[in-house]
C-alpha cells in the first residue's frame, strides 16, 4: 500500500522540527535562569566592586539574578579555568582582564583564544606607582635613584607572578637601565596591598581602580601614573614621562568572555546587554570613582582580534624578560 503523500510531508516536517539544534532553542530562551559571573580575584578589590555593580544593573535589565562568584588564585588562572570548563550555555560568564593575557604568555596554562569566547571589553584603567603614606619616598625620582644606588634593596609587591603589577615593573626595568628590585608575589592584590600598608614591601604599581580608594583614604601615596597624560582622578600626580621615564605606558582593561562553544546568538545577546548596562549612570559614576574609564568593544569579533594582538605582544615582552 502506497504512503499518503500529504502524511509523508507532515512526518518530514515534524522530524525537521525535532532535529532543530538545541543550542538554537536555548539561545532563543536565554536567559531563563540565574547567571553567574566568575571573578578570578578576591572579594573587596576594585575589579570585584566594579563587577558586582554591573551585575546588579545587568540582573535588573535581564530579569534574572546575576550572581558573582570569587575564585582567586594562580594570578587569575584558577577562576578562568573554572569558567572555561563550564557548560557553554551562557549561564557562566568569565570576567577577564589584561592580567590573564600575561599569565597565558608566561605559563601557557590556558589558551584564551581556544578556552574562552570573548564577548566585550568594558573598561580600562591606568596603573599608579604607590608607597605607604609613611614612606620616606615622596617622589618617583627619589625611589628610582635609590633603586639604582642600591640594587636589590627596594622591594615591590604584586598579585602574583605574571600579574599586571609584576609586568608593569619588569617593563619599567627594561626602560630604565640599572634598576633591580626584589619582587614579592602575593595571592592577590588585597594581600599585596596589606603588605604594603604594613611596610613589608617598599612600593607597588597597582591598577588605578584598585588603588584609588586607598589613595583617597590617605593609606597610600601616589607617585606617578603610567598613562601618557595625567588622569582626572589624580590631577596633581605626574606621569612617568614627566619624571624622566620616556615611552612607558600601561593600561589595564576588564571584560567578559564565555566558555568556548557558546552559541553566537547568546554571545551577541550578552554583548548587547553588557553595552546597555555599562551605560548606567550609577555604574559609570562608580567607574570614575575607582579610577577607571569606559572603553567598550565595538563587537565580540573586534574584542577577539584585540585579544589575539595583545597576547602576541605580551609573549614578545615575556621572551625579552626571560
């Protein structure tokens, strides 16, 4: 007996619907449950404060809870690996920074271009050289002069080997012949700052967004900023160039990524949501108070290309240092 042609068409249509990619259906429904953002830094630091405010705005905008989880360790590697190993369904988001680029260049324990899917850079910040408020070093020139006169005597702290502070000082050493500092790595910026406040180390070079609250409180004294021009948050603080360190400039950035394999539709949705959330007046006000400025990516693909270039540049720097 021949099969009814109309019935056969209906069966084929039903089969086609049943075979629709689950990822596509999931993307259409996203987000339908809480989202977690993994911050690979300790609670209480500038990055954590910034992400928590953005998560608050993002949650109201998307209509779901956006939970921040701190997973510090291994110079941001631990939290990033946890995020990368999560299901690529859009419900686990990684907060990434320029520091992770350095970690990849130094350790090769993560390949950001394969393990993570870049979404957007949100902001950027200068670095600032700081000392305890009670330090005898009142200017960067004085500190550098003593470092040259007594190689290895002055110590500086960082959030760990390969962290932004570590690389900032190593790059400084490349620019200024004769500098030799003792590097003391800690488990995160908070520990490094506590050691600096206690006088266990002589100085540090911190991301401005992390250092600003302590500078305002009078706990730390700013000596110089790494940007080509003075920053509006610290107009009285000179740049490194002004004190004789030419062609030296660093900026840190923060952004978001998803586990590799996340459907492009979800990536695009998150990008659009982050762009809207980053324009929130409350978030922008917080950024300014922390010493950061908005620097949003043009698109996920543009951020991915920028990340590739940053990794190549950092790998060349690491080779020179090693």
